[in-house]
C-alpha cells in the first residue's frame, strides 16, 4: 500500500501504548515525610509517590489586611504645630521634633517622654496610640496639641532570600506588604528557567509554593499579602536542598528554637537521603537489566539496503517514527545500492484471528517532499523496515555470482585441451 498523507493517518490509528519507565524515574527524593513531630514544621510541597506534571500551586490562605499595630523597636515621632505658650512645657517633646529625633518603643512596649513619663503604646494602632498619649498629656496638665507618626518600622518584618537580586529583610509599614512588592525591594527574581522555579512562603509552620509561571500569569498571586514573620524564598529547582537550608537558618535564628523541632529536621534529612539512595539504586538496577536484555523492550527491524542493518529499540513513553529508525539506528539509506523508490514497512496483523496477514506500506522518496511522510509514520513493535536494492545493483550482484562459475568452466576446458 503506497504511503500518502491519508494512509499515514490510517496506519497511525493502530492501537499502541509505548512502554512506561519504572516509577523510580518519575519520583524525586525531596518530598513529604510521614514523620510525626510534636511541633509544626514546614509542610511538604510534593508527594513522594508521584512527581507532578507541573509544579504544585499551594497558596497561603486569604487574610484581611489589618491596621498597623505599633511594636517593640518602632520609632515614634511626635510633632507639635509651633512653639510657644503652654507647648513650651514639653521641652523634651519640642527637642525631639526640632532635631527630628523620635522615641523608640522599648522592650516593655512603652516610650519615655520627658515631663510625661512612660507611655505604653505597643500593640496599638496609630489612632489608639494617639488617644493614649492624649490622656497622658492631659493627666500631666500639658496642652495635648500634637500629631503622631511612625518614622521607622522595625517591629514587623519579612525576610526574602534565594534567587533574588539582593536578599534582605523587608519591613511591613502602614500599608500592607504584597508579595510582588517584597520581591521588587529584594532586587527582583533572578532565574533563567521559569519552568523549574517557584516562590516558597514559610508561614506559621507551613510551607506554601507558587510556581513562577503561575505568579507571572495571575495578578491575584502577585498580590498575596505577607504577614509579620513570613519567610519568602525563590527556589530554582524541584530539589528542596536550597529551600531547606534557607528555612533551617530561619528556624535556627527565629522560629524553631526547640530541640524537638531540630531533631525532626534531622530525621527529615535522613529520610530524604534514604529515599534518594533507594531511587538511585532502583534506576541503576533497571539500567543494568536493560543492558543485559532482562527487561522487556519493543523493537523494529531494519534490513535491506541500509548502512547498518539491525534492530531499533522503540523509546519509552513516546512513539518513534520511520525517520528515527532509518537515521538513528540504520545510518540512512545506502546511496550506492539502495532504491529510494522502494522503502517498505512490513507490519503483521495484531488480531490473532488474522495470523499471517501482512500489510506492506511502500514509501517512494524519489520526490524528496515525500520524505516528510517518514517523519509522521509511527512505528509499531515488530515492524520490519526493508530497503530494496537498485536494479543495477541486482544486475551487478548477479554478474559477480556468475563470474566465478565462468572462470571454473574455462579452467576445466583448458585442462581438457
């Protein structure tokens, strides 16, 4: 049957499922642990039993923005409208304003104002802090004409690290801090391959993940609000080694100081190492068995006028085409002896009731445009690819076989004479 665009479609309709690689080739070691720990730890991103087709999206739960609450370390600036009259009683207050010096919220949550004393404002919004200061000034019989602002935000922070231009700690101010703003303040994301990069957010013992391709495609993901204590890490691969190292540092410095959680992380590292070793062993065993011919494999066979006759193994998890076998295994058609007008693919019937039935697909590439069909014709197990010889080649071979006989006859005649 001649190969045309229509018959190629017909041939490709025959049922065939390429053999799949063992599960060990579709798993990664740095995935979830089943270990029980007394305190929460970063949640796994991937399931160890199956590598996802794409990186998993794990978005932090939605939170409603809240007013900024003053914390320890914040610098508060009190401003008076103008000097004179009763305001002069606030000499310390005026000095702070005139010299642009603020009041730092100390570890007990209070600020110390000369002539007024200590005023506790930690945990309050600006409005609540103004009311508290107003009452303190009135209680000390001082004109409560002032304005309050925060000149330095030091109590609430988000750390940003990984594949960014300038890893840093980003403060949270009066306005909510969103993910895209934190990344921009850290110099932006610096990765070459977005398909294998993700932004991981560690919050309250849980690890969230946003693939970089999703981050750039959806505005809602770029506007994820960040909270005090969040750690943002831009990871450049499926492997959790860098992310785990980063979060271990965060754990040591800030969050997980308990010995039990450090022990849990050590167990997690050991488990990942065991899984990685087991996966490598399974893969090496499969490759060894494959090299020894102990694994089942589908083949097609090349014969006739090809440079390298032999068998061509069909690839795993995808279909091969005629051109693959001819030029990857066979080395191409012999230019001296092969007849490009007679390229055959011999295929037996898959139905046992039609045992012995054979279909011969013929491809003529004397017109080079027809060779495109070879890049679309899918191979099936046990196909035989045959390249016929040119007529002149057949004649030459016949002559070479006859010549020894003629020489023997002439020699015998000479001996008789």
